[in-house]
C-alpha cells in the first residue's frame, strides 16, 4: 500500500506515492534524491537530518513524510538563494566550522533557525541551542564561532 | 600567490560541496538495479547456533536471497584477517581465531552477523530479517579482561585457551628491577582506560557491484584506506586479482580509526553482489554501529614509577590487560603493544622501562585503533603517575616534569623502549602552556572557587606521540603485514592546471586544501588550478591511506618528492627553451630562469611545451607528470603540554571545564587553521572520554547497554569549553616538509590533563573515567563519610 504525499520542497511542489511508514528524511533522500540531508542515528539525537518545515527547524527523521503533507520544507540544498551562499553557510566556511562535513547540513539548518529566533546570541546560548546537533570532528569551538558570526551577518 | 602557500590559513577547497549539501557520501550513492542488505544479528553475547530457519523470510515480499554462514562457507570465502602478527614472550605468534563474515556455529558478541537478507528495498529486507528464526544454545559470556583471565572463565574461542591472545613484554626487565631496587620513592597507580565507541557521524556503508562482462568488481565503502581494503579482499578473503577489483571511498564522514578496518558487512556486500550479479548496498544504523564498529581503548593497568630522592625518574614498569573483544580486528594486535609500550618513556629520560601486556578475548565487539591508538593509553598511564608522584613528593607537577624532560640538546634521543625521538623543545612548550593558563594564579582562583563552595583543580599533561607511521622495514620487523610508505602523483594538464593524486585519504582532515597548498607553494600553480584526487583505487596509485596522523608527514612528503621530479624535468625543458645549459637553470616558486640573466619561463609554459612538444629536447619524453613513493626514515614525534582547569560542584558532582590550554609542537605547520581544528576535535574526544563516554556491557548477559546516542553520552556543544591553542615549531629533521602530525594529539593529551585536574580538585587518585557527575559525587560522598568518621 502506498499513499500520495505532496510537499513543497525548496519552493517546488513534489508529489510522490510512498509507503505510509516513509519518514520525511527518506522522502527527501530516496524519493527526491536530495542527499544533503543526512542520517546519523536512529534515535533523533544527532541532528544531521535537520531541515526547516514551515520555517522551523525539524529533525526530518522524527516525522513521517505524511505529516509534512502540504508543508513548505527547506533543505540545505535550498538555503543558498540565487546562487549566493546563505550568510550562515559563508560563516561555516570562513571559520572552519566543518571537517568531514557530515553533520554540517543539519548544523547549518539548526543555526539558521537559532539565529532567526536569537539575532544576537551569546556563546552560552549558541552552545545550549546546539545540544541537538552532534559533531564528532570539530569539538564545536569553530562551530560556535561561525554561528555567532553567521547570526551577525544575517542581522546585516 | 603569497597567501595560498605553506603556513597560510587558506580556507578549505572542499567546503563548498559540504555546506551546500552536495557531498557524495557512500549512502548518497545509488546504483542501477541496486538491492539492499540487512543483517540478522545475534541477540546473545555468546551462544552456539543450533539451527537457523530462513523459510519464512525467503517468502517475504521483495526478498531476493537469504544467506547464512554456511552459504558463505560453500564459496570458500576466507575469514577477516588481522594484518599485524604480534609474537608473545616465547616468540609464538598471537592467537587469531577464525572470524567468519557470517557466523557459522557460534556467535561471540551481541550483534554478530547470523544471516543476511538481500531484498529489493531496505524496508523489505528489514522485515524479512525479523522473520528469520534462530535456535541458540545460550552460553555464559565474559565481557571484562580481569574475569576473562581467571581460571575457569568461559572460553570465547576453543583455540585461544584461557582467552589469551598473547602475553607480550617489551623493555629491559632486569635493568628496570635494578632501578626499583635503588629507588628512594616508588609511586604506584591502578588505572582503567575506558572502552569507547568511535562514532564518526557518518555510519559505515558499502555497495558491492559486479559486471560479468568485464569480470570487474567495484566496492564503494566508507574507508580510510581503499587500497588496503582492496588488498585484504583480494589477497586474503576472496582470492581475486587486484586489477579486477576497484575500491572507491568517496566523501567519508569521519573515521577516527574505525574506518581503517575490513569489516564483515562490506565483504558480504561484495560476495552477494558477485553471486547475484546485482549491486548490493548496506548502510549501518547507529545501533549497528555501536554493536559492530571496532571500539577503542579498554585497558586495565597497574604501573609503578621509581624515583630518586630528588624525583628523578629511575625506572618505570607497567602491567596491562587489553581487551581485544570477540575477534582480532585488522590491526588490533599492534595497538596495545607497539603503539603503546614504545611510548612509555613519555617526554622523560627514564632510563629503564619494562611493560607486560596480556591481550584478552571477551564476548564484546572487537577493539582496534581509535584516535591515538595505544598512544592515548600510554600517555594516560605516564601522565597520571607523574602527577601522582609529584603530589606524593610534594613537588610542583610542572617542576617534576621539568626535572625529567629530555633536554633540547639531547636529540636525536634514544629511549629505552626503541624509539628515537627526532626533535622537540619540551620545556619551552611547558613554559608557554603555564603562561597561557596563568598557572601561577591558580591558587587564588582555587580559593575564590572555594568561597562559592566549588572544588577547583588544575591538571597537566605533557604528551608524546609517534606519528608518520612508518618506516616499512621497522614495522615489518615488528610483525606488520604491510609496508607503510605513501604514494603521490602530480599530473600537469597542457593548459597548466594540475591533478595531485594521493594514496592518503581525507575524511575531514582537509587534504584537498593542505596538499594543494604544498603543490601551489612548490610549483607555483594557483590553488584553484589544483585538484587533489584520492579515494579511488582506479585513479590513484597504490597507497596506504590515512591513520596515525601520517598523511602529511608521509603522504605530503611523497607529494614533495613528486614535485621535485616535475622541477627536474621542467629544468630540462626550460633549458631547451632558453637555449641554456640545464646546470645554469635556476628554479624558484614556479619560475625557471637562467642564472645571471633576466631570461625566465613560467611553469605553465613548461607544461604546455611538454604536451605540445614542437620545440623540445630531442632526448626527452613528452608530458609532465611524476610519481613518487615515500618511505619515512623514522617515526616523527609531536609533543606538547595541555593544561586543564575544572570546577566541581560538590553538591551535584558536575564537573565544568573552565579553562583549556594546548601548546603543541607539530613541527612545520602548513595550514594553521586546519591544524587548530584538528586540535579542537581531538581535545573534544579526549574530554568526552574523561567526562562522559564509556561503553558499558552488562557483566552477566553481555548485553551492550550503551547502544544508542540515548545511552552513550557524546560530547555536545554545551559540555565543552572554547580552547586556547598555542604552537611552537621544532621542524621534523627527516622529512622534506619538516612536519610531524596533528590529528591525534588532542585525544592523546586531554584525558590525562582532565583527570589530573579532577583528582587535584577531589584530593584523591581513586576515580576512573568517565568522571560522570554520579562517579564524582560518589567520591565526594565517600570522602565526606571518611572525614566524618575521623
């Protein structure tokens, strides 16, 4: 049995027939080939799969694709607008906030949401807010720097 | 050009694809007609397999095949191998019991492979795997080394009596005993180095693929060393010719050692793909990763340090029991031996050292190299006992270290445990670290913390490590089954851009940038015109891969050699173009010139001429490319000092890291930004080990109790401080770049520094890692009870 799900992903309405148990992250990765959203665990701890659903950061492994029916989803692939990197993407590169790159898409998507809610976050706020995103490479030092710089750049 | 070469914090070339979600990790790759593998794994730590019923599973929708160990055996597939043979005290080779890619008669740890389902979708494969029925005769497991060595303990393998893999020793026993006989003071310590799960954020993944028309097998796999995987699969597991097997390790999301090894799952994918003539894909979920990725550490150690009345170290003896897990993983045997005991001199002039190591089989996941591999364990023993000795002797721990440092003028320095340290300035690093951490002001900070009811502690760690593994002849004589050189190839294109092929593999280290900087610096090619290629055995010359902080020291040196060959050939072409003698041609940063004249030719023109050789030396081959292999003359020995400062809440037992200083000597630094990033990440893993992480098995059932991120505490952003990183540069004298290696330093230094700070705050050595709030609180309570009783 399959069900029909329509989600607007990065501005493009996408309709697919999927198994009802299909997670949003599987819908993105396997049905739309948007493989920038990663899967790093099975318990919604690591945050590698964070995307924006109707503007809010959501772990795409925690919801079914069917639950996102009709929603607007932004993935890492849709963050850069008009071929120009998002300020948070720029900040991650500038501050060497990534090494292997696997946690990076989820980390950036979380950071953008964080900065939208806290335009001028303290280091403590950034560290607390990033609790749901695991990185094994960087020790977070440069991620924290990048998120603060990215938030500043987003303020303009 | 000046801001792109060696010594510059060039922003990484590889980042664009990662920050835009366009990396290509193995699980992002899908092949036409691909099938999915899902493993049925043992729920028991130790059991005899009485029967397996796969009938129901075979009838499930989408199922193409269900295989058990007996199906694998029919095809005479070899077991997984250990590539380093350690000889025990009697000269006998270690015990390496057979490790089948799917278990046949026994399962020996929770998660051992019992069967595999191959189906058209992952969901269907998983559903069918649940329908497999296995009848087990459950046996009593043993999970820890102390119990496993006791008489009458359950035996994990019939061909490893007493669970002993080897009983090995190293160093001069008699000289060490003599040193202890004349000692004025002996400090003793018992330590547990907790078992860790490496947990790169990308779970392992593999695709096996077979093309009957060309008899070509392709393996996509999350590997740190694709050629080593090809070698093992071809020469030991399948008996296939290497030219018919291509291994591709594309973007790999972290490794930390755990992706060095040849694993059962990738091997099963290859076997099944060849059998079914369809691509077969497997991707680990996180619980499978906890159950099957090789773990790290897991040592139980007793150590004793003999000193004279002034605290001068006279002798050091160490007795370690190392857990190997259920099977001997690819390089497991080398970790608690040659990567451990050879580093027990630390930064000190201790003249006599003796180590005994028993490696032990248990019903747990195999243990192998994890970031640092043996060197963190050695540093932890040395630096904990040195700190404890200082406290017993009432000598400042910094001063006791200083009294025993190998002095600057003693290099090259022969230790009593085989290593020849190449270069270093140990006292300078200590001085710098003490200054940066305001060590002198600590007493005042401790007093201020006490007023707030907080226990404040400071701890040092002066670590040494051996990187750049390794001179092939040396490791060969110690039992390694491979050489440990590295390869490089520089290929110019006609229009001046360059491919750099390296046998190293980048899985976060930034080789695409660092290696390009070297080539840019040496050959004068703009960074954007250089493409570093790695991770594909069909594209890159045979190489040994990345681990042990070797890539720059060994792989980078190979690139330098290749660049020298390009320059040598370029001089011949330049001499022809400028109508000069080759001996009169000078070269500097991409420009060939005739000495004493203003005639010059840039590298780009040389490249074009080499491929469009209309006006060209008669006796010279066209083309501009060069291959080089580099086998290091020695290990190289980065060293440094880390200072940790903590505040402990005595009501809750929560330890807060309030200050962290690292002063490292990595020799010449190519990209300081990348090197600092490596230090940060290493420290975080070391802090994780000391404060948060630990693999826990239930001692009775052998169940893994920490099999998800819910139960295994990974360091998160708000568990960690920002770090102050300083560097000193004492170039390595024996490689062309003068570089040493930086990837593991933080993980090596951090646990001892942090535990020394915690034991300083608590006033007792008796606490093991991880110093969780519960563990710390218990120590504080027992001290309070003891104080109340007095």
